């Protein structure tokens, strides 16, 4: 259990971007960013000792802390889902606390989401990139916004 906490802390620290000026479009999860080409994703994962397998329009990778699913639109990253594994008692709460400590208060609380601008109803608008944490599944989702129809 002691080895899992430092590894988890390192993973959380790799989720970079300041909470007070959160721009999900510029955020990364273990070096992976929205819009990144597939070849760069595979290379970045390989440099960290992880391999990815292709499953239709997604890349799947297992890390020390959990499972990554990288959804592609064309050949570029559209969404990154990181499902953390909680291996010990209380570790799920530690994951949530680490994420809150790193990003600060979310723009939206249910589910916890960070985005650059809130919609009128206090939620992150679907057309904006966002980072969302689902504590019940310990899943962190970084997604590109959905373009508004013309």
C-alpha cells in the first residue's frame, strides 16, 4: 500500500494545469493531450513503459495506477479516460482528495468538473473542453468540447 500512494501522487501531479485558470484543452494526463496525433500517443506511452492496443477508434493502455482509454476522432485524441484502481481501504477517498487538492474547487460539483467557462446553469457547457472526475468509479475524463451546430 505504501508504494501505491507515491505512485498515485506522481500520477496526479502529472495532470498539469492550474485550477484558477483551468483550460482543459491545454491539460494533459500523463503527457497525453487533447488533439494529440495517435502516433505521438503511442510514442509517449512507450517512453513511460506502457503499451497501447487499438480497439476500433480507441487506444487502451494499462498503467501502474489503472487503465487508460484514449478515444480518437480520426487520428487525433478526442477524449482520455483514466480509471484509477483503488487497492486498499480508503484509497478511493485519497484519489478524490488528491484530485481536489491538485485542481481546487471544481466549476461544477455533480459530477466534479473543471472547465474554462460555466454555462448559464452553472455546468460546464458541452462545447467547451472539460475535465471531470467521477468518484464512484474513480474515473477522470478529459474531453474535447462538442462543436456547436452552425
